[in-house]
C-alpha cells in the first residue's frame, strides 16, 4: 500500500488502538485516534502513544467532518463492524481493517495463527514454547495479550510468530495469511456481536481464507461444524481427535497422544507427562503438536516443550490448597463450552462459582455436564437469575446466590470439604462487575490465598 499522506482513522483507545497508532507513527500518514468515551484522560492516552505520535485525539461524538476525510479505517477488536458510521465508510469504498490486518501488512517472517471458541490462549502459548525450542526469534501475539501491531517493528525475515486470533479480529481481514492455521472448535459464542451462528463461523474460517493448497490448516475431527467446513477449504488439512483413531493425523489412544502418518504410528507423549488437565487440554496439546510438526520441528524438541509447559493463567489454573480443598481459577471460562470442559476436568466433588455478563448464551448443556460432580453452584452477576431458573428446571437445586466475589469465595470456603475442589468457571463474560476476565481471576486468587488454613 502507498502510505504517503494517507488519512487514517483508528477507532478505540485501548491496547490495540494505541499499538496501531504507535506503529503508524513511523509512516508518512496523518492519524486520528478516536474513542467514544469522552471522559478519557487525554494526557494519559498521549503518554501511552509516546512522543512519536503526531496525530490528533478525538473523544466523544463521531462527526461527519471526521469521517469525510477518512481514507482508511482501523478498528480495535472490541468495535463492531456493523456500526452505522463503519457501514457508511464501507459504502463510500473506504477500506476497513482490524488491527490484525494492519499488523500483517508490516510483519515479517512466518506466521502461525490460532482460533477457536475455546482453548486459543493455551494452544497459542504452547505453540510458542514449541517454537522456542527450534527457532531463535519467536513472538507470541494477538488476543493472548500482546497486540500484533506492538511487535511487528521488531520482526525480521527469520521471525516465527504464533498469533491468537479472535472472531472479532478475523472478521475484518483482507490479506492476512498464516502459513499454518488452527481452528480448535466452534461452539456458540459472541452472538450478541455476530448476530447469527453463520456469521460467527464465517469469521472463524477467515483464518485460512488466504492460505494456498500447499499450506496446512489444523482442525478438530470431533467438531461437526469443522468436519462440514473442511470440504470447502482449499488447504491441506491435519486432523486431531480425542475420541477416535484416525487414518492420518493426531489422536488420543489409551491416554497416549499418537501421530499417524503414511500408515505408521509414532507415540508422542503420555498425558500423565503433561502439566495441564482435562480432555480439552489434550486436544489443545495435539493441535500444538500438529503446528510443531507442520513447522518441521523435531519430535524430541516438541516433547521437551510439552513436558515443560504449565497451565496458562486463568485457564483451570491451580491456585492454592486450603484445609485440604484445592482451588482452581478458570476465569477465562466465559462461555458454556469452556466451562463444560473445566467441569469435566474436575475429578472430585466440586463447588462451582459461575455467572456474569449475559452474552445471550443458554445454559442447559452446562448444567447437564454437572453429572453429580458439582455439589454447590454459587451464582453472581447479571446472569444469575437466568442460570438459576435453568438449573432448577433441570432438577439442580443446590444453589447459593451472592453479590460479590468476596461472598462467593467465603461461601465456598465454609461449605467445601477436605478432598473436594472449588472451581471459578463463570460460563459468562466478566463485564459489569470486572474490567475483564483477568481482573476477575486475579481477585479470586487473591481472596483464596488470604483464606485461613
């Protein structure tokens, strides 16, 4: 793209928007950073942007004048692509990119991109560890916490990048093109943003839209939507399965992960050697192994990374043991499927803390997954009424209602018995009570660690 004197409007003054502006500050362009929150501290935002940023800051109401000169629109992931002013710019022929597309235009080296409703962060982090055993210059970016745009200026042709991509980030790509892509699973989520399941699935499938027939897309063989979508993809496909033996690909057999290629079985690792628990995490490990194999990393190095890897923060993260009760932080369980996997990973009677912001999910499958394992369900947040009604309708009545995380932890501490577990896996987003799922998980961990023995 010819950047000379381009007029660019960046929407959103969060981490992604700031990183996009810092990247663009090095180019001969004119940039306006806009945020609808008129109460933002201008000096604080300018400080984050740094001295190199010479553009303008506009907070509050979007104006026609601002839109009239915009030649390229950059959206932060949290900004919907169907807002009226975004649609108006599209009709005018203005390119609308996400922060990820902007980063890709500047990035160098090889890219591995991971998406899916659940497991993205764990899988991306594990791929990063596998890559570091073999490559000298590795970056881990995206939805995992470090904006892609923040790191691209450091990359070289020798770089290898693992990127976690959300559906929000993928819905506005144009040329974004990984050499290896992964779609871990697709279950209903973010329908308040995408409106239909078809639109959500389409955003996920964008991850491999620009791949060639010689490049690899790694897919979950147990996901019906991916089985169907695979027939339309123009890539090589590497399958993984936690439920059946595959003719070719990665599968779980008697708690051993096996790689089958050209009729030959190669044992990779026994699940007891991993530091992550639950079938969903074994699927994440298989997907990461597939990425390592696709990047021609020797199996011994892949095994070394697998044995060293520990659970990512806020993903069924062991927190502490108090009075013989083990506490787990799964604050990243922001939808029913993620929380179902966390419940299934528990091997003892468990007190479950759930509830939060309503994203339009339903909870029947989550309640059904309790299967005698959940002894108490402790509910807080906007969805508490909806979840309680669903649970009682399905015959689960051991429900406690609380108004804060402090109360939730205190109730759990009083009612848990030695040998049991307490699991924070909310099944809902954190908004309304917390800034994000990280803050929610951190507060839970702090409260747990302060509990008396």
